[in-house]
């Protein structure tokens, strides 16, 4: 054995005893591992490209968990027993080949259990044919569901088998997958959407895989049918693609990179607060500005509530309006038909908001749902809507919202209720007057922040200024 071999072995022994396996990962995998470590989310969700290296990275996370804590239990689930045997098991063997002999575990293939000298275990099982029941136990410190988007009955596996085992250990879970083909699969409709709504979804595309060349990426993109193809978007850009025949607002997905932007407020604009009130469903409140010169209705912020009455909602709305604008909005609009099923304390009615909290909300029109949705779609396609990136629930609902099977109402989706932020967005498009000009008549022509009010000028000088400017209306 050469001196170089001895030095390498000593270095490897050191990083393994420190449970630092980052040397095994590419830069993108290291970033994902650090994001998992930094997150306080009980169940961390990752949407990853094909061939990015999910299973290798997940294997390193699992081994690291077993090394860090004596007697730790790590549960590792895959969609099928075949995947556990042919993909994850070889990855674990290869990762563990570097471990010092004193730290190397034994493996029982019949049980699917790796047993470490410090008493920790990694238990590996597929979720087909009832094999997920093998993951049941009294407690676990970490669970990993690899390719969660392809696990049958994912909610049962996570909520009934895995998550309860973390109750006494303060353990955590990791769901990692390429998005499932069906938007109704729980990985997309519940876990991805839930994580995206609170801004915690970790997303990695094929461009984040440094071991794949730009030339190869371009070749595979062309084979898939180009950047806009469903296969490329889902499999390599790791985006949850909603079937356009079911999507409520397909234009949002197509234009998302253009409409989710941080825009500075103009000097003059009208401001509005719009709400879809609910109790069992979500209450979603949007805070809007109409940027008149560009005719863009911009959602600056949002508030989201569940199972809260007006005594909580009203002061929170007033506080957010003051923080955003330093004053009340020019108008508020709200859904007048909120739930009354939980008694007076839970009622959210426009009369209650006015009488008890001094907030005046005009009722929205709720007829002709399809026409309202179409107006929103046209506005997005025409570049007349935009959202601040912090409006995470609204963005998630617009991106993932689907019609029910008969296209008579929005589908219900677990924690995301009735895609209530889509309804709020429809109300905003319907109720806010885009023709109102916020610029005062006294602003001087030629100033960069001025806007000429032609109706006022015509009254003042019988059209002389308009004639001087060419006779046409300017915007």
C-alpha cells in the first residue's frame, strides 16, 4: 500500500466518522442535501429531473442518518420491490464500499435491513403487493420515499405507515420524485402543491445535473419534441404538468416565468383587496395594484386562513394593507356566501366585517363561473396579469388547479381545498375597474412619472393641447 493510499484511507475514515458524505455527491446533490437540512418542514418534498441522481443522493442521506445517531431507524421506501432490489440496494452497496470496516453494516437481503455497528438500521422495502407494511414499526428517525410520484396509495404509505413513527423521535421525512404523470396523484396534488404553496418545494432540473453535458441535454430535448413538449417539461424540467383539458388556467403554466415577477409599484395606482372567504375551505385574500399605464393587474401579496373567523381575518387584513400601502385600499371585494356551519364565532359575512370590524367589502358577482375563468385566462395570455413571487398559495392554485370531471366546479384537493385562490383571482378580474385613471390632472407633461388626463385637458382648453399633441389619445 502506497503512502498516497494511506493518506486517502485516513481522509475517508475522517469524513465517515464525521458522517459527511458530501464528497460522494455532485454540486446539485449537495445543494439539495443542505436544503433538506436547513428546512424545518416535517416532510420535505423534492421535484427532480430524470437522471439527476435522486436515488444516489437519497442513499447518501439515508446512510448519513444511520451514522449520525446510534440506534437510529431509517426507513427507505420505493414504488416496487424490484426497484428496491435493482436500484437502491446496489447504490447503498457502492456508497458503503468506502466506509471504514469498523463502521460498515451487514445486510440481510431476505429482511431488506442494513444493520450498522452503532445499532442503527436502514430498512428497505418496495410499496407494491403489500410490501409497504414491512416498514411499519414503533419509531423511526428518518423516512425516505424514492420516486414518490409512482407509489400507489402514497398518502396511505406516508400518513398511515411512515409519519406516525416519527411522533416520539422528532423524525423527518423526505419525498423525492420526478412529477407523476397524473396531476391527481397525491405526490402532485397534495405534497408538491402543499410545499409549493408555502415556498418550500425543492426543484432541480436536468440543467442542475453537472455530469450531463449541454450537448446531450440539447439532443434529448429535441428528441422529446422541444422545450414546450409535455415530456420535456415533466421528465427533465420536473414540472407538474396539468392536462390542459382539466386545467382551470392553462395559460398560467405557459406564461409562468413571465407573470411571476417582482415589479415596483408606480407612483400612482389604485389599490384593492379581494377575498374568497371560506371556513372549512380556505380563505384567500389578495392585495392588488392596477398599474394603469401598462394595464397590468398586479397581486402584491396574499393572506391564507383555514378555520378562522372574521375576528382573526379582519385585523390581519388591515395590518397587511398598512404594511404594503400605508393606508386602506381604494376598494375591497369579497365573496358574500361564506360558511356558517361552525356557529357565530366562525361566520365570515360582509355585514359582520362592516359592523364588528369597520371594514367595508363590496360583494362580488358569483354567476357565470366559466365566463369569469375565461376572462382571467385572456388577461394572463395578454400580459395583463402578474404576481409577486411571495403569493405562493395563489401561484400553486393557478398552476395546479383542475376542473371536476363534469367541468361544473373546481376539484377539491386535500390541504388546498377548492382551489380557492383561483376563485379569488377570478373575482379580482371581474370586479376591478381597469379604466380608472389614477394620475392627477395637474401632473405636468414631460415628467417621467406623469400621465396626461385628456378628458380633463379637453374640458380646460377645448382640445388645444390635444391638437398640439397630434389629436390622438395617448396611453
